[in-house]
C-alpha cells in the first residue's frame, strides 16, 4: 500500500482504539504531540525563506504585477467566507438578555491587535507565534531585496534552506500513519459525549459551513474562472486535503498545493522560467492571509454569545467580521489567539477561549481543510491571472455562487423559524446540585430553624466548649456555618429540598480542610451581626456584603467576589432603567426590596425619590403590578432572571461601586481570618473558584469527572 492508504489505516485504527479504550488513549498524547511538533518545526524556515526568496528574486515590476493580479482574489475569498458565516450565524438563536450590564472590554484592544500585525521585533513575533507580523516583515525585506544587485549568494542560501525544509517534511510525513493513529485515538477516546450534545448546534453549523465552502463554493469559483473541471480540482488536491486533515496542519499541504498548481499551469500552457517563483511567492503570502478556516472564529463567537447568554452589542457586532479578519491572519493556531483577543474585546465571559480550545479537538479538521482549499483557490487563480490564462465560464461561476447561497439561505431561514417557535431557554437553578466531589467525606447536619439548632446535641456540646475560632472548632470537631437560604445562587434550597449554592459548596470544602463535621445554622438578616457577636456560629457564608459597619464590628475574610447593584423587572420595562439619571426622572417610582440591613439603605441612598416597598424575600418573584422594579446585586438578580423568562436584570450606569462579598466571623477571630483568607487563595489557585463560579454564577453545565465511555470499561468491565 502507498503512504496515503497507510494514513487512512492509521486514522481508522486510531478511531477504533479510542472507542475501545476510551480516555486511556490519553497516554498516546505525547506521540501525537511529538509528531505535530516535528511538522511545525520547519514552518518558519520554509515560510520565511519562501517569501524572501520569492519576492527578492522578482523584479519590482513583476512583483507589482503579481499584487495587482492577486488582491482581487483575496478580497473575493474573504467576502465569500464571511457571507457564508453570516448566513450560518442566522441559524443561531438570538440572545434575549437576562442580564444587561456594561461589560469592560480589553484595555488597549487596538494596540493589542496592532501588536499581532506590526513586526516591531522579529524574534518576539517568532516566539509568540505572531505569523502575520513575521509575514509582513518578510514582505518588507523581500521587496527591499528586489532593488539590490549583489544578492545571488543570499538567494541561493534561502533556496537551500527552503529545499531542506521540504526534505525534512518528507521525512516526517513518512511517520504519518503512527502520528495519525495517536492523534485520532486521543481525540476519539477523550472527547466527552455530553460535550457533543451541548455544542451540537455549533458543531453542525461549522461542519456544514466548512463542507460547503471547501467542496462547493471555492472549487466552483475555480472552475468558473479556470479551464478545469470540478472533479479535476478535487482530484488534484486530494493529497493536500488528506495530509492536512490527518495532521490538522494546513502548512503540511503547501508542497502538495504547489505541485497541484504546477500541473494545472502545465495544462494551461504556462512554462515560463519564473513560474515556480511566482507560485511559491504567492502561496507563501496566501498561507497567512488565506487561512479561511480561522475566520470560522466569527461563527464561534456568535454561538458563544448565545451559549453564555451575553448578547453582542450593535457596534461590536457590526465590526466583528473586520476584527475577525485582521486577528485571524496567521496559522491555524492563530485562531486561539484570535478568540482570546476578540472575546475580551466584545467582551464575552472569561471561559470563552477555553470553550473554543475544547471544541477545536473536533473542528480543527474542517478548519484546516477550508484553509487548504483557500490556498489552492488563491494559488491557481492568481497564477493563471498573472499569465493571462483565466477563462470566464459564466454558467459555472453563477452556479457556484447562486446554488450555495440558496442552500445557506434556506438553512438560515429554517433555523430562524424553528427558534421563533421554541420556548426561551432558561437556567433552572432549582435543578442545580452540589458536586459530589465537594461533599464527599463531609458529615453535614442542616438545621432549618434556629430553634431546632438550640435543642440539638451540637448546641449543647458547643455550650461546654472553651476558646474561640480555630481552637474551638478543633476542640469540638464541628464547624458551625451560619446561612440564610434566600440568597440564590450563593445559598438557597433547590427543588429537591437540598441546601445548595456557591457558598454552600465552599462551606463543605472548608469543613474538609479543617477535618471536622459541618453544621448549618440558620440566621435572619437583621440578626446577623448580633448572632456572630454572640458566637452562635463560627462563620457566616451566604452571599454576605462587606460594609463599613460590619468590618468595624466583626472579623472578615478577604473578599472572594464583587457584584454591582442591579434592578430586575419585566423585560419590557428594562429600557427605562439603563441609567441612574433615567431612573431618577421617573415619576411615582416604586422599588421593591426585602428587609436587608444593607440593601434598604443602599436603595434609599442611590434612588432617594423612589418609594421603598418591602417584600418578604425573593424566593418567589415579587408582584410587579405593585412595584416597578426590585433591587438586588447583579449575580443574585441575574440568577432570578435566568430562571424566569420575561425577567431582566439591569445594572444601571452611575450607581456606584460594586458590593464586595466576604465571609464574616465573630469579633477578634484573627487566627480564623488568616486561615480562611489563605484557604480562599488556595481555592483560586487550584481551580475550584473558577469551576464553582462557572456553575453557580454563570449557569454553565458542570464538567463531569467520570471516565469517558469505552468498550473495555463499560462493556467488557475490564479495569486497568
């Protein structure tokens, strides 16, 4: 069998191994990593030498002619790609925001983008993988070399390095069956099935878009302008597409695209001596600028806005295609940098780049195939245009644009109509549960009333204990946590009647860290300070705000979160609560608040003209026929809004600084304060803070820690 057949065998065997052995295939990851790393090792030597040699060996007039012949095809490729992506994005549901808040974007975002494009320091650009900056550097120096007379020695050296890079690639490609086996086994064995379900809409749209663009639109445009047929184009590029798909490296396909362009040029009667230099130079420029697969970042960001329920603002949404274009130049790995930059610029939640990296284990195959087909599109058509060999075939050209447009339009319309008939997506906080890994090994008792606790044996044991803080906890073997179950999503009762929430999870972890039993003692908000002073519990953990008075009377940990003041109301009223000035101008304003010693004074201070309407609590929605809005902090109001369609939480502008959330302890609990603050730092460092915040505060599904399904574990019941 030839190498291509062995590669297919390796890929099939890898998929089979992933299904049979599941996540045990992760041990093959170093092999796949080493193979990909060896292929990438020659990228920059090949790219730099090809550009410098190709441009430097051309006369200025020929270089200018190449630019004039080529720019229009780059524009066509970019426009066609973003038109395809825009049509696909219409199938993603619109985000009806549960939360309206001014989100801070990345500072100096324009400077950050220019840093990717301007080669201020070539070595920094190389180490940071800023491919666009490297290419621009090579273009500048290549053009400068055109005017030099004594350059043959340099050109000869560059050509030698380029040929050595190709020889090196040929050696590494012989290892493709082994590398492909490892890569496919790791992907098939470690990709979680629930991730495929949760991201099914995006993955389906991505694959449809990549397929239509790679095998219909771009080949159709080639056949509409060049004297070749559709099947001939696919046949010529079969090797290039195969090697790119199995290695997920578009650069590995460049030599194959070069050979395909030469063969098509030969059939068109192009045999000029500088032809190969023209092809190489153009393809070296096409590598960073024609990475059309990278531009699928646009589709991902639209999906991420829907997934995270964070709608894109009008101006940013309009500029997103341009920003994606500029930040997507480079190599396939540049797409990760583009997502990090664009998600901060839009802005989207912090977990957006991590979500993209997870999905890229599946989407990278379609990504590189689209890019390789774009290389072929640019290489063939620019070469033929340079030598005047283009042949317009209007029927094929129109068909290559019109038919895919109809298919994409029908797909977008179908998706849009389907979403209009679906019920709005909500986050059911009543179904949220504590992570079993958090509660495992911790013995906990939850008292539903203070009277029940006072009658308990735990209270009797505490009455005879001496000391305070850590020493008292160690003496009794009990950590008493004060809680109030009306503070969704920090501390509340779910539909199963369990006490859950962000702070409840932290309480379990604190008890485990102290190696003691856990007792939850309820408190009422007006009694919180008095209960702590009286020593009724060791620490209060229930979304508690740090205030000047509390900090002067009680001991407090370092803040673990901050949340701005927010109002929540029926969604059709949200537009009237966008700024503090707008709210102050409203006549007969009535704002609801529960009897909280912090929120009531804050409401009176921020909105002095509003009538304060005290409600029992927010365990059920207030009666909005009697009030215009209700006040809470963003995370808590946002949780209510996510759970109830038709309710929106708004953070009005100019309402002051956010509230700091802390854990309160009895006065003079210095040892306990130091321990808890250090423990909080550890939980941020080990990732618990990010995991619990993603689940409880952002409403994202929890990542399952159970092993992936596999034949050997779940069918044969073999355990290694």
